[in-house]
C-alpha cells in the first residue's frame, strides 16, 4: 500500500468508526501521533503498514461479526 493509499484508508476508517486519529494510533499502533505523523509525510516500514491494515481489517471483521475474536488473536 502506498503512502497516500494508507492515509486514505486510515481516514476512511476513522470516519467509519467515528474515531479520533490519536485514538487509532494509541489503540492499534501504540503511538497516539501515528496518524498525524503519517499525514505529515512519515514513511513506514512495510511491516508497520501491514500492522495498520491488519488492525483496520480486524476491527471491521469484528464489527461485521464475520469472525470470532479468538480467530484474530484478540
């Protein structure tokens, strides 16, 4: 996922879940400044991008009840 695509995916997630950027960063990335730093141009390692993608996918799956929490390690 490219940098602009990651930012767009996070923004859509935040709107969809009515979540503040700092909450996303704190809960899913362990850094309340993650979204702000990403929007400011910080590049991330591929494993960090995957972690963000996985977190968003897991949250959607739980919301949609398509998986059980134990299936995604929660």
